C-alpha cells in the first residue's frame, strides 16, 4: 500500500476544518490536495474519533517510562557493583578454613 505524504495530524486537521464548516474548496486548497483525495480521507477516516491527542499523550508517557526504566537499570547495575565490591573485600579479610 502506498504511503501518504501527509501525516495523520494533517489529515485530521483537514477533516476537522470541513467538519467545523469551512467550505470544501477552501479546505482542499489550503491542504494542497484534490477533492477526490479529501473524499477518500473522509471515507477512510471520517468515522474515526480524534485519537491524535491521545496518541501524543501516550507517546510522551512512553518516553517518560523508558527514561525511568533506563535510570533504574543503571541504579541496579551500580548497586550490584557495590555489592560485589563488598563481597570481594569481605572474602579477602575473612580467614580461610
């Protein structure tokens, strides 16, 4: 399937403008598309709710969670290194049987 050069945000914005009452001729002129393209978008995406805001929110949350995981992974590695250092020092000073 051929990928559209327009982002989902651009498509949603064009559909929203027409939905809010902007004349179709103005919408397609502003978007730089043909009427047929707009009608295809409307047929394909017109019945879908506006998930663009939800998607951005989820992407931001995902980025924050990835950052937290990275920080915790580094902290865990640092604590394991400290534990290993303490264990090796303890083994050095304990009398062997």
